[in-house]
C-alpha cells in the first residue's frame, strides 16, 4: 500500500552509518585542504594545490584519513569496499 502512495523510504541504519563515515572523511579532507592549499579553483572556489609539494601533502592526508575511516568502519562491521563506495558516492 505504501508503494502505491509513493511514500519515500528512509535510508537504512546501515546506509546512514556509511553516509556518516563518508561525510567524516570528506569533512576532514576539506579542512586539511583549506589549511594547506594556497590556490583556489577558478570555477568552484574550492582549495587547490598549486605545486607538487602541496599535492603530496593533500594526497598523503587523504590516504591517512581514508585508512582511519576504514579502521573505524571495520570496527562497526563494514567492509573496506562498502566504505570506499560510500566515500565515492558522496563525492
């Protein structure tokens, strides 16, 4: 009956937890990028590395944050693949 009235389904608790992990990843990366990058994208105004050094810092941080989030998600019962997909889906 609910389908007939097009009642929107709420995300499952599992999906909400994965979205929370992905949001945490993006928030931490954005915070670091704003602190390190001296350039700004002309289209979006987002922080952008201007040289190889800044790019290396951004990439190293992103890997570390991803590893932290995967560890946290694993403790919650998620696989690395589920977490990576959630991060990609919220990009």
